[in-house]
C-alpha cells in the first residue's frame, strides 16, 4: 500500500504568498519522506481552494522537487479548452522528468461551472470530449484531428509531447461502481471520497472488471481513498489541533452550497468534529492511533492507496510539517510490505 498527500489548499488565514510558499516547503518534506505523490484539488471562487490554477502551483513543485510525483486531483475538464490543457500537460510532464499524474473530473459543484457560463446539461458531454481529445493528443506523434459537438480540431501539429508515453497515469474520483468498467479498461487509478463500504463496492467491482479483461493482478492500478488526517505526538495534542483546523475546513467545504442557500449534501463532513471523526471523514491521533485506524480502513475498503489531506483549515505550517513528518516516518512504513486487501 502506498500513500500520497492530497491538498485542497483551502484558505489558511495567513496570506496567499505565505500559504503558497508553505505548500512548496511541504512538498519538499513529502519527497524527503518517500510519499508517492502530491495531489492538488481545483476549485474556483471559494475558500475551499485558493490555488485555482493547479498548473501554476504544480510547475513550481516541479522545480522544488526531483522524485515526488504530482498532479491535479482533479482538473475540472469542462473549464478548459482542450488544446491549451493538452500542451500544458506535456510541459509539466517534461519539466518534471516524467513525474506528472493526470487526474480528470467534471467538478463537484455546478455553481463553479456556472461562473464560466457553462450549462448543466453540457458538463458531462464536454468532459467526455475533452478527455477524448487529451488522450488522442497525448498519444499523437505529429498531428491529430477531432470532430465533436463542442470542439473541432483540424490537423493540430503536436510540437510538444509528454515524456511518459502513451500518456501520464490517469486518475479519476468516483463513488460509482459502474465507472470501474471504463476505469479497468483504461488502467485508470481510482479514488473514492465515500464511506469504507461504498469504497469497497468500487474496489471490488474494479478487481472483477480487471480480472474479466485478463489483466495481471500484479499490474492493477491504485484503488484509493481520500481522508483528512492529522498526526501529532499524542492523541490529546492531535485532537486539540485537528478539531480546531477541521472547524475552518468544514466551513470551507460547505461555503459554496450555503452561499447559494443550499444545504451541504455530504453529511459525513459535518462541521461538528466528533461527528466527522465518528463518520470517518477525519482521522486524528498519535502515530499508533492513526496507523490502527488506517489499517482498519484498508481492510474495510479494499484499498491499496491513500491520499491523506495532512494540512487544512487554519493549521500552521509548523503543525503541518510535524504532521507530515510523523505520518511519513511512523505510519507510511508500517504498510510498505502489507498485502492489499482483496
């Protein structure tokens, strides 16, 4: 089982320049401690994401690290013109010496897409077309064309290419087992934000589809889960800091919906820390407490990857650094040789 760091980069109340620099320092720590990847969310016009251009922060990370893999989790594809995004993906993969991870999605909240003057009924078909164009373009050697409803590309010269061929590893977030048919056919890494039981329905189905295709079990992609995690030297300290930071993060999660007068739909992400912890949305404690919680989650959800959100809310940089160090030194190694729950 492997671990990555997931980051919404939600408003920390310390000023944007300091927050961006802090994330770059944390990326250096993740690399030093052997985290597999650093995954960045994309959001617009909300305190849930104050780094609305993933490519800008990722380009900086490409220069501050040498071995850490990184990428968006996810690009909101309907918000991009596919040609521009295609070229920037190639640049990031080349700039990082082939460390780019390509996460794609439609976006969680339509209110964000609405700000880009998109219609709700166009979101899914635009996602489909953009993904098709990206995959075709990343594979193309000299040029390619595409004829769709939203995009018509005529003999586009491919003057830049990804270093990883045919394309960087794909990631997709889902709680829907039927999506694994596409995922397994295309060797897509999948990540869930759902409960262990819901995640298990995804990971079990993915393995079934993988087997049907005759693919080797040893080659199965990452089937993961994302969770907010805070580790401190003691359970008491972890709870004190984690509860404080969660309060702000939970407000940021619900902000888009509440601003539009809509109740936030995900009950597990309650602003009440005790309810959120009981529901499994956030895991806090000493290294031993967190290790036990993740071992239980791994067995219940059938995962071989965890994207841990280790800094959130008003957590200070020093608190986040200590969390990253304790998690990397005392939790991650405990799972290095464990078999994947099947």
